């Protein structure tokens, strides 16, 4: 049996039947990473010894009758989550040698569920980017075609799962960083409602937008992992108690009568026709399954990009001020004085994109410009949120493309922010409004996956996972695997 192409739900069953042990499963994935990741560059750190220890513990828990559904299942974590004793770099030179003394809530919850941490995945530096090309450790590549980007910023997590180097992974999404790479690699990824998943121990980019979530090969697997990720945490001041604690219960109900809103403005000239056609086919399929399609308007979405690229850099400029070479991060050699220490440490430690964002953010927040930029962006943010609230009076879920096109070639948009930032035109508004949204595969064009986005009202994760799962019961886009995922590795 090919272990690495099984879903998490299937692996969970194999473990509970005793067909495979967690130690065997972990060894299997570690061997795949060690033999195949040189082409994909999806891991920054492989946690071989730690993973095997966790796997042994999981096997013992199972033998003692204490196993839960995820006990012994391997996972990969984006290198933005602090993991105690394991290097956590955020793909930056600034944190090249940072070994956290504590564990993030997300990774702690997942470890408490018995999952095995295979290692830390590549990403855009400090999660700023849409292609993984801003990583200090080199770009990760798309397993469907290694000349193409896997998307970003959770590109390493996406590539690792799409190449079957891990059965599932964590990601974070500030403006699209779970959904866009999921779309580009044929995965199912969900960004939960703001406040559902604790940000404690997750290195901050833009604190009012950042949210962690699962990246999986199906909606069912995403729901399984989300069950362990959602938790109320006093150490995150914006954490909330989620009204729903089990995202699996609703999955198998039919979707007849479900009202799906389709915003016309998301199908404009920016959208590639092959992506648009795939989304239209998915819409017809859902209609056949009994969903009711309702045209809606989300006109404020056109302002999401401008608002986001003021708010996110502003928050980043504040969050990243802690990396000064004194309290945290890289310190330059032989500083002449304090000013030289700060400026050289930060210039050497941060890459170009991060420095750009810090400059933009500092400018937008500075006296005299605050009203013109930051305050205005916050007003737009409110209008965007109101727009969604109006729409959710008429519909249960909103359906849209995740990205305007399939994954571009490496280097194609890198260095041209005007082009790169457009990757996220369909995902940013959701973060500004704090809503849950997922991307799932709905087609292919020239050998590369196409993603569709399902957006829910606040705390409506169960609705979108339900719709996603029902779509996947009637389609097999999510079952298509990149060639490298089918490649066997000799023992
Ligand atoms: N691509 C967007 C940016 O660079 C979103 C990143 C993210 O969601 N972390 O800001």
C-alpha cells in the first residue's frame, strides 16, 4: 500500500487497526523528505530524532489505549511557529539560529493530540510574499512543475503536502498565505475566523490579520486538524471561544437548498479565462447537487488591496521593531556605536521585501501621514466588512476564485511588487473582515491546479468545510496528485 498518498483520515484508520505503527509511518515520511526534498526545498529543518521520539510515544499511547484520532499521524509545521528546542527561522537571516525556549499554542495543541512533527517548512521571509521567493533559504518549488512557484507565504507547507512529504501541514494566512499556495498546489487549505486559533508563539506579521490554519489534501482532513487547532487561549488577547468545537459533524449532510453567493466583481478582466471556466464548471456541479446560486455584489473588494498594503506593513513595522540585534535576532560584527549596531543588524538581517514593508509601514504611521493613509485604510476596512455582512444576509457561503491565474514561473513576478501583490486580490478582503475562507482544487490548466475559494460568515467554518466536503464527494480534483507524490522511495 502506498502510505504517503493516504489521507489523514485513512492513516488514522490504518494506525488504529494496527496495519502500520506511527514509527513506521514517520520513518516512511522522513525517508521521502531526505530523498525527494532537494528538488522541492520545502523544509528548512527536518526534525528526524524528535519526530521518531514522538512517534514512539504515540505508539505507546496507542498500546495503552489512550490514542485519539490524530495520535501518531505525522505533520509539518510552517517555520513561523515557535517550537521549543527546534530552530524557528521565519525564513529570515534575522532568526537564522533562533531556537525558541517555548512552544506556540498551535504546535502544542497539535503535539498534545499525539501528532508527530516532521519538521519546519519553508516560507516567504516573515510571511511577506506570495511565491516563497523571499525566503532566506531559497525558494520552494511547485511539485506539479518545479519551474513554477508553489505560492506563498506558506509555500513550503503547500509543497511538502503536495509532494506527499507530509500528509498534512500548518500554515498561516495574513492576506492569503494559506489559500493562495493551496490553490497553486491542488490542496485544501482553510483560514479560520480571526480569533479562533491562538496566535501565541506564532511570529507576528500583522497582528490584526494573522491567523493559522490547516493545509490538507481534503476538506475532511482540514476539519480533522482544525478540531485540534481551534482553542481559547488567555495568552492571546484576541483569542475567542469558538461556538463550534467539532468541524466534522456537519460534513455528511446534503447541500440541497444551500445558498451560494457569487460576486460578479471577482470575475472581471483580471481573471484568466481557464480559471474562470473551471470555477463556472464547479458552480454548475454544485447547482446539480442542489445548491442555489445567488448573484451578489461585493463592490468594496476593489479597495482591499490598497487598504491591506497600508494596514499590513503598518502593523509589521511595529511588530518587527523587536528584531534589533539586542533583544532579538541577528547582530552585526564589530558595531562602531549603538546606531551602527541597530542599522547594520537590521539591514543585514532583513531581506529586501521585509525592509520595504517596514519603510512603507513606518511612513504610513508617521505624524502627518497617519490620517491620510492608516486611518483611511481602516475606514475602507470597515466598509469591506460591512459589504460582507450585507451579503451574508442573503447567502450562506460566498464562492469565488482563489487566485486570478495558476502558479507563475519562478522569477516571473519576483521583484515586481505591482504584479506580485495582485496574486492576492481575491483573498485579502477576507482577512480585513476577519472571516473564515478556504481554497480547494476545482480544475487544472496546463498541468497546474486551479483553486476555488469558499468564504463563510464569522465562525462559519463548519459551513464552508461542509460545502467543500460535499463538492469533493462528487469530484476528484483533490485526489489528483503531482508526479513526485506518486514516486516511490526505496527503503
Ligand atoms: N502575499 C501577502 C503579503 O505578502 C499575504 C501574505 C500572508 O498572508 N502572510 O502580504
